């Protein structure tokens, strides 16, 4: 139980049952974090075409992942959120693969040639952050205390890093609203962002209730997480609306095409279609 408490920064004074509940919510949030880019990766591998996406949005989010690894490893006087750090490390490695295939399947030859450079850079940066993260999580100083950022640094980073992760995909959101274009972007990716935000908000709230205190850092995290949730919900709603509208337009076009065919030709067309089905 002590390992679970330390992994999810749960105070020792919290009841075991409540601590277990908080840890379960945290585990779900971690699993969602690790899986967040998998739908986009699957979507990309099926299409084998990157499409018109904002590459810098994906790079900004990668920077946010690396930042969370370092921040989580060097923050927490009583207990550090090791599970969160591990989740972001695994998510970052999956994200390296996603970025590789984004460059591999991009139509621009110049980008396509950079795919292995991108893979090498992202894997190297992720590994460096992971090593530094392990040092922050488990290394003790000469006095036997863990390594932590000073309060001022923690306060500054707790404001900057959530901003990076919250607004990483805002350009992509604006593109969706402006051009009503979702080409290259998976609905599953945005859905995972929505679910991940919901699970993390549930974790932070349950942790606050369990410990009975609301720190400035937690307040800031909750605010940015909620804003992030609203941004992704708006994009998901727009994407679903665009898909529904497009499907309806295609169905109407198909019906109009069938109605424009003379009755005899239409009967022949249906007869041929039925014969083809029977064959």
C-alpha cells in the first residue's frame, strides 16, 4: 500500500480504502495518457496519408510530454507522482512512433526524408528525459532527502507547463472551426484527449477531497485541465457535426443521382446490381 501511496502522491494519513479509490482513478488516468496517441497512429497506418495537419501542434505536445516527465520527477516534498511520470514516458515513446509515421506518410518529399531524423531526435530526447526523471524520482542527496525544484521554480513551471499542453492543439482546433476540415485528424485522438482530461480531473478532485486541502499548484492544474477539456470537447463536437453533415450530403447526392436516371435505366441498373450481388 505504501508503494501505491507514493506512486500517486497520496498522503499517509488518508484511509486505505479512500487511498485505493484515488489510486484506481489515477491508474485509469495513466492508462488513458499512455493510450492517447494510439487512435491517431492506427488511423494514420490505415490511411497511409498524413493529410493537412499542423505539425507544430504535435511537436508542441511532444515538448509538453517531456516537460511533464521532468516536472513530475522533481516535484513533491512528501511523495512524488511516479505513476504519472511513467505514464508520460510511455506516452512519449508511443508519440515518437506517431511522429515518425506522420513524416513517413507526408506528401511533401522534404518532410518524408526527415522521418528517421525525427525518430532519432524524439527517441533521444525521450530517453534523456526518462533518465533525468528516474534521477529525480529515486536519487537522494547527502541528507537523505529527495531532489526537488525550489518553491519558486515549482510555482513558475506549474503555470507554464499546463499552458503548453492545454494549447498545443489549439491551432488545429481553430483550423477545424475555420475551414470545417478534419482531414488527417482522427476522431479517436480527440476523444482520447477528452477522456484523459476527464480522468485527470476526477483524480485531482478525489485527491483534494481525500486529503482535505487545496494547494495553489492543484488549483492551477485543475483550472488548466478544465480549460483543456472544454477545448477538446468543442473540437470533438465540431468534428462529429462535420462528419454527420458530410455523410448526409453524400447520401443526398447519391439519391439525386439515382433520381436523375431514367426509370428504365434505373430498373436496368438495379437489376444489374442485384445480379452482381447474386454472383
